[in-house]
C-alpha cells in the first residue's frame, strides 16, 4: 500500500476517484479532485484496505488508472509506458497473468462492518465524493 501512495504522487494535479464497499454495496465517486487530498485519503485508508478487503478504490485520469481490487491487488492501466520505468526501478516486473490466489475471496466471510462503513463514509465526505446507488 505504501507503493500505491508513492506512485499516486506522479499523477496529474486533478484526478477522479471511485470508492466501493462490496460488503454494503455503497459506491462513491468524484471528479477533478485535488491530488494531495486524494493521496491523503488513500494514506488514511491503507490500513482499512489491508484489514478488511472487499473494498475497491480507483484513482484515475484520462491517461492513467490505479485500481486497488477487492482482493488487495494493485492494477495499473496507462496509455503510456511511464509506469514501467518507475516500477522497474523499484524492482517490480510485469506479469502477463495474475498469480494464483492463495485464498478465495468469494468464500471469505464478508459481513457488514460498522467501523469499515464509517471509515469509508468519512473519507468520501472529506473528499466531497457523491454516493452512487448500485
């Protein structure tokens, strides 16, 4: 998660963001958000992503997209190869396929959690994200 926080600093000054809690079904979205505020929110949510799972977060521009999946994987999509150089320098290698999962998130117990919902709601409120019903 520290890598995500670091790499976000190289995005454009204004980004879009989507935050989804798969346990409760709530989704928040916002556009043209100040990057420093988004990075701060992601920094605050790092422990939440790791502890709970079943949360998706995407930060994106018209050129790049960073997605933290419900399985806690980072997926980077880009129209350029600029991330390849940054990740190579950090010792990462591209993969054609995802690694085999060590656990099945579909079978994991995912009860609604009030603390998780509150944490996500506070982050969404701070950023001015709008809730979207799914």
